């Protein structure tokens, strides 16, 4: 199957943003891609030695867990699905909910974190195989939810009030690194550089937030301004990783598209926009509260939930002003003298980002009801009707039963 063509305009942008060095354009019958050959002596920890594909437009992706990528029979079934349909991308765990890394590495900052249970010893070769097929490879990094790191560095965790000095735990027994833990930021940067050098085309950052599900009254927060802490992390990550030339995306709660507060987890849409190439709101209808958009059960109308959420995301993305401050935005003067007013609500000037910066995570898992092919179609139609072109589908079990039926019938 011939995938969507990759434009050379995107390829050129990829080179400009990349590591200083020679860019060699390479072609195969399936896809065109760029090989970056580093010639700079700039102090980047992990120079890319692998080839990388430019981001497809439109992009249609499914998620592959850390354990599945390490099981050839299971991962091959997903590759066959991609090969047989219009899918052209896959999201693979680099670091999952346990905090362990899915590929072997000799990097001293990372080697102790390599998973002994799930992962692929042949990750580099597998990525090369996917590239040969024209499949764009996205690496997912679960960031602040990391029980392995907090076990080894409890002082850098979100602390428990009832157990002083110990990590707080959510209802699943998982712990979080404090968002303002700067040593951990550098750990994530090092992992990002290593992953790009291995061949991942895009890095997708998930769990970029303070905790949300658990005994919240038991948390000791080290600071009060959660959104500012998170934006400082975004700023640092972008400054350290983007010069490699890698595409960067971030997963946000679905309600960041409709709320302007930080949802008590630090996430605000406008504060993420300057630092990532793509934003992926997780607009799973099953995860919206009762009464959202007047729906007694948001699961009953996936189209309405996804359409409204992503339409709002587009409106806010292309807007040239916002009430949400960011280090990257300038407050608009509100007085006749040109001074910034203090008695009126703040308004900030922001760039009009392209709508296609938005790529939603959609639902193909049963939660609250069975998700059938009609629900898949409702979500993709809502995405397109909101003016968007691309999407991810999430199924933690990696079955994609309903999505498979829809795609194979097209």
C-alpha cells in the first residue's frame, strides 16, 4: 500500500531545525526521508545516526505498548494492520507507566532504567523495518508518572503528607516526580536525545502534569503555581531537545480544550502551544464528566464530545490573543497611555498557530460502554468536521477491534 506522500517543504523545514550538518536526501519506492549526518562539534549528548522520516500529513496512528513491541507475533499483527490500511504511523512506548525504558542502552544516565520485563532488544532494527515500510515512528515518554525514579529519588517525588519523606501514591499505587524537579528534567532530556538517535521520528510526551487521581488531600505540593512550574519544564525541554530537529508532541487532558484553568494539574492549552510541534488532547468521550455539554452520559454522543472539544481547540490555537499568560506571550496594554492596566482582565498577544497543530487522541477501548465501529466513525468525522486532518487511536490492549473493522472496510 502506498502511503500519503511526504512533501519536501516539510523535509526542508526538518533540515533547518535540525542539527548543524549535511543533510542527504534519500528515496525509496515507498517514502522519501532525510538522513542527518552530523558534522557539528556542538555538545549534543546523542547525535542522530539513524534515518528519520518527515511527519506525514495527514497522519493516522495507533499506539503500541512496551510489552507488545517486545513480542514479535503481537507487534507484527499491528504492522500488518498498518500495511493493509491508510494508517501511516505508530506510537511506541519509550518509557511507560512503570518508569522503565523499552530499549537497551549503555548510556550511564539511563542504563539502570532499562526494563527487564517489557521492551524490544531489537528496537533500532524494528524502527528501521518500519521506516522501510514508510511508517512514521513516534516514541511515547510517560514523564512525571514514574514510580521507578521516585523509588530511587524519593526526595524528588510528589510527597505524601501522611508518610513524611515518602512518595505520594495514586489509587493504582503509582507515584509521581515533582514537576519542578530539575534533575529529572535533565533525565528526560537525556532519554529524548537517546531515543532520537535510535531512530524515533517524533517524541510524544505524556503524563506531563501534577497528579490527578488519588488521595489528593495527602499531597504535599512543593510550590503553588502548578501551571508555571509545568511551563518552565516545557521551556527547558524545548530548548534542549528541539535543536536536534526532532518533532515534539505533548498529550493533554481533553478538557484543556474547553477549560481555561489548569484543572489543578498545571495543564493549560495556551501554555503548551509555544513549545511543541503538535498538541494531542485526549478527548476520550468516556472520560468526560456527567453533564458535559448537557449529556447525562458523554459516552452516548462521541461525535458531540469530540467535535466541540476539538473545535474549541482549533479556535484557541488560531487565535491571536488569549487571557492565559505564558512566558512566550506579551500582555496587551489596556489603557490609553499604553501602559499595562491592572484593573481590567489581562489579555495577551499570541501567535496564530496553524489548526493542524492539533491531533486528538481518540478512543477504541471499552469503558462505560462497548465502542463499536459507529463510535469510531463518529469520532473521526468529528475530527474532520472541526477542520483537522490527523488523529491517534488509543487502545491499551492494542486490539483495535472496531478501528480495524472500519479501516478494512474503507
